[in-house]
């Protein structure tokens, strides 16, 4: 599944003059594919979300207050890349 940013997201970022976000979307033509970005030009994997900031082992979103709808709708643990992810069979049996 490919989830692009919405027109609402783009309008909001233009109104907020968020050139940091618009540069990634417009110049890289980055699209969100499942749980990572790729370049729509050549399919090149864009390593990690460019808006995640790390401080040691703790991460945060540098655009949290204006993150795209795909991120607002994301359910923690719904992807193997998420540290909260658990295989369904482990969840069903209660195994660790």
C-alpha cells in the first residue's frame, strides 16, 4: 500500500511555510510505502523518516505538531519496524 501525503497536509505545510517538509516531498518526490519512504523517481529507499530525531536511545518526531495524516493515523505496534510490534501468534497465546 502506498499512502501519499494528503492535499490537506500539503496546504497546511505551505500555509505554515514548512520548507523543510516540502523540500523532501517535492524535491525527492518521497512517498510513504508501508513503513518507510521511497523516492518515486527511482524507487530508492530513503533511509528512515527524515523527521525522526534521536537523542541516545530516545527518538521524537521533529514535525509532530504538523505531521501528515498517515502518521496521525498510524497505530503503534502495527509494523515489524516498531519496537511495540508483536507477532499475532505471540499476542494470541500470551507468550513472550
